[in-house]
C-alpha cells in the first residue's frame, strides 16, 4: 500500500490487491446506504439551498445484492485490520441493522453506536414522517485489547462539568451537515460527492 495516496476504485479489490493483511490500525467506512432515487427534488429551498434526491449508480442495488456487497467489504476490512484495530461505519436507520449483523458474522465485536445529530438536517419533503435529523456511526473492534483514547476524547468533548473540567465523551455528536467552504463542488456548483461528511466527525 502506498502511503499518502488516494485510491479510487472498487474498495473490495483494492483491499485485496493493495493492502496487506493485518496492516491497518483504523478503518472509517462511509459505505453506500442504498437509498438512491430520482424524485423529490426541492430546488427552491429557502433554508439551506437546493436539495436534490441522491441518484447514483453505485448506490442502487436490490436488497440481496446490497447484503452481498456489505458482507464482502466488511470481510476485507477484517482481513486488513491489525489485531485490536477498530472499524467505524457511517450508517442510517435504513441499514444499521444489516451493518451490525454482518459485522458480527465477520467476527467483529460491536462496542458503540454513536449518534450524529445534524443541526441543519435536510427538510422532510413528503411531510409524512419525522424529519431525519440523525445518522449513526457504529464502532466495531477486532480482538480484545482495542485502543480507546479516553483522555483525548474527554478533552475533545465540548460539554464540560460545572467547574469547567473535562467530561467523559458521550455517544452523541452534534454537528451540522457539510456546507460552505468545506463542501467540495464541481464547476456547476453542485456537490461532487452527495454525502460528504464533516471532517470533524
């Protein structure tokens, strides 16, 4: 594997061909959620700019295909992770059950579900459900002696005790979705990646 190099391609084949077994300390995966659709655009949105329903070929499978893909990439993550390494996986309520079930089947241990509360969540266009203001990050470990930076996370936690001391990091992160300068855009002004995550996350 080349260091400081971005690989663009099929994650499964890249992990198989380019990354040695048990050579990685940490995986952060933001896999497709399998939610693409062609309708429900909101171009004249006054609160956060135009909203376009995601429609990407790489995010469209039937259910069994999606399960097979998820199983394949999680198995490869397990192979390339060192013993005692960690894997964090972004997901929503649509696919969190499948992610957890498959990861456990692949011998990962599930430690936490971190809730990301999006302060500027996309609007509920249908007006038939609650607004989806949260996503999740599942934390899995390989082995028994995983690393957890307890003191560093206390410092990172914006919530302090009454006397201003550091407080234990909780499984809730409050952040806006990516906007402004952090959002990577193409020449047409549209976001290059439809689900870019905040770097702070």
